[in-house]
C-alpha cells in the first residue's frame, strides 16, 4: 500500500514539474482595431523623445496590429515600464475611450522586440516592420520634438 502512495506522489510531482516548465505560448495582448483611433511612434533616445510619427488611417492601424499579432513570444520577461535601453520606440495607442496603451519596440542582438510592460516580450519581423514603415509612415506625419519621457507620459501626447 505504501508503494502505491509513493508512486502516486511521484506521479503528481512529475505532472506539477511538467506544468511549471511548459512554455507560455500565449500571444500578445492587443486592443481591437475598432477601439484604436490612432497611434504614435515616438523615438526615445537617452530618456527624451526626439521624433514622433502619428498614424491615424484605419487601414494602417489594422495592418500594424496584425504585424504585432504575428510576433513570437520569447522567454524574456518584462520587469519594468520600459526596456532598459538608451534607444527605443514608444508605441502609444490612442483609444476611443480617451485612454492610452503604451508599449515599446527595441533592437537587441540583431533582433527586433515588442515589449508589453510586465506582460511579455515578443520578437518582431524586421521585414514586416520595415515594409509597414515604408508604406505607411510618411514624412508629413513626422514631428521633431524634444520632450522628457516623463512629460510624454504625463500629457495627452
């Protein structure tokens, strides 16, 4: 009888370990395109926003969200509001309810990543992002700015 209990206990421990080490393949959590009125890409260098592109065309919003949706979950963890990088792109989705959803895109080790603060880090395709930027981000959408990151986050920027 004792042997049976030990086998059950060992079986439960093995199942628990397998469940714990199972990879989390949950995809990126994105707003619905209909809830987004536009988004900004803000180039952050050493804690200051230096350039801002605003995209408000519905087709461009849908396309960008699709690119993010096809990103691949990594084993990296997001442990802060923004990546610990000198340079990154702040992605700020303006929501129809008046709020904002803010995420980051950054480059590391010849790869491009999309980070959702405290949620996850996802690898992006350079080809898809490059294609989107060439076709959707126009020079007239670009604005030179000089704002501290804290000021960008405080304001309805």
